[in-house]
């Protein structure tokens, strides 16, 4: 039987590459689109080694309408799109807001335009818990009011959600969408053939932790320990990237099977909050590595604490996480070691 084709923009990126693997293993035919501005060919090789097959990959900028049209025309019969391609560094977005608005909004507008032209009916969008801003209550549900984000990056996620909602609700719309609000993705594929590949100094916690343990960075600086949390450090919901990738497969499946609402929103996390210090200790426990760290000042724009209520994803999508924090951290460490030994 012919596999259902799903376009994966940003398919060579961190979450995208894991989603490509899970899509293929669930019986879909993923097609990658990536401009490799913040990803590497190595990810595509890793995917192909895991799957033992070639995966179609188009090197284009997703904001380029003409180039997208050519891909849609060449591939034909696409049934859906998962849109990961975006710039994602919070700090950089404060320095270069225009880049973020141009890349993140431009690629979505181009994609929706071409999806409509070609009658491709299903979209899964990578959103973020950043849309909740600093929430008044924890955990956050999908009904928790969204708030102005603390960065241009966060704003682009909220604006993209609004654009998609307006477009799919339009009377003539042929597109339906699922918005997945990710919490903090961590870890790597069990094979250690794909994982997070930060360019330059990592901004996110886990790659900084693994690079410190590997001796690439001298020490981790914990961004403040005077927050109103049990140990004073920030609380996040760290979800294993393979669990997160699987949420995309069930979201695509739902769009294909159920003629539901035009747009649905789901939190994707574990439902657990862990502090930065807990993560550090869990990493030491899981890997036997001693981590050199110091406490530094709070990072501007950081949300003190956020974690997900995942009842809706569990009940509606059948989404379940299967990986503990320790297992996720061990997988991140295995991936880091595979990079060092290359
Ligand atoms: C943020 C956004 C998330 C976005 C992501 C993209 C929120 C709540 N989350 O994640 O939506 O997709 O950026 O990158 O706004 N930390 C340290 N030392 C370090 C690095 C990080 O202590 O060297 C701490 C941070 O202060 C934070 C935690 O680790 O408390 C996680 O940080 P990070 O991995 O950067 O993710 P978020 O900022 O939570």
C-alpha cells in the first residue's frame, strides 16, 4: 500500500528529524524541506541510517513561495504538512526581531498559500508554551489565557497561531490544523544517530549540561536561584523528544481520520515540573558524571515556573509519555558522547 505523504518543514532540525523517523515508522512517507540554516546534513544521514531508506529532502527556504510550489508540484499527493521550520533562539530574537518576524511569519504565510493552492488539507504547527507568558496558575491547560510573550520569538509563535486560526476558520478554507504547544524538548533518539545539534554556544539547558560534562564548556551557569520555587531555580516541563515526535504522528492521524474542528490546540509535555537543580542532579544520577556548575544572575525574560496539564492530549490524542527525566537525560548524554567520538 502506498504511504501517505507528509511534508515536514524543518525536517532536518532537532524535533523535526525525530518526527520524520516516527512518521516513517508509523507508516507515513515523510518528505523533508529544510534550508539548513540551523541544521545539518548529518541529521538526514542519521535519519536514513535509522530507517534504512532514503527520505526525500528538498533544500529550500520555506519562505520562498516559488520554491515551495515546485516541491508541492514535484511531490504531488501531499496529504499534510508539519511545520517545524522556524528561528528559535529567544535571546537572538530580542537582538534581531525583524529576522524572527520575517522567517517565522514569512514561512507560515508562504506555506498556507501553497497548501491552499494545491488543496493540501492538514497542518500541524509547532507552537510553544511561551504563548502562556508568566502564567497565573499552574499547571497550564489549553484554556489558560495566553499572554504577551517575553520575546519576539514568543510573539511569532502566538501570531502564527492566530494566523492559522483565522485562515482555517475562513468560510472557504480547505485546511484544518492542530497547534501543538511544546514544553521543553530534551534528549535524543535511542540510536544516538540524531539529536540536538546547537550551532555555537548552546542557549538551552540540556546541550549546555552535556557539553559541560563532556569538557567542551568549563561550567554550567544556573540562571538564578532566588525565584519563588521550592529550591529557587526555574521550573520547566522537560519532555523527551521522541515522545514529543510521537505527538505529531497522532496529531496527523487525527486530522486524517476525524472531521473535527477547524483548529485544535494541545499542550505537549509530561505534566511534571522540574527545577534546574533537579535536572542537574538527575543528570548526575543518570550518567554518573559530576557536573561543574555555579549560580549566576537570573536571565532576562525567563518565566519562573511553567509545566503542562496534558489531560486534553491524553484523552483526545491518546498521547502518553513513556520516558522518564533520567532516561531522557541519559539519551542526551549518549548523543553528546557520539558527537565527541566522531
Ligand atoms: C524557552 C521557551 C520555549 C522556547 C525555547 C526555545 C519559555 C517558558 N520557554 O525555553 O517556549 O521554545 O526557549 O529555545 O519561555 N538555564 C540555565 N543555564 C543555562 C541554560 C538554561 O540555568 O545555561 C535554565 C533557564 O534559565 C531555564 C531552564 O534552564 O530556567 C531551561 O532553559 P532553556 O533550555 O533555555 O529553555 P526555556 O528558556 O525554558
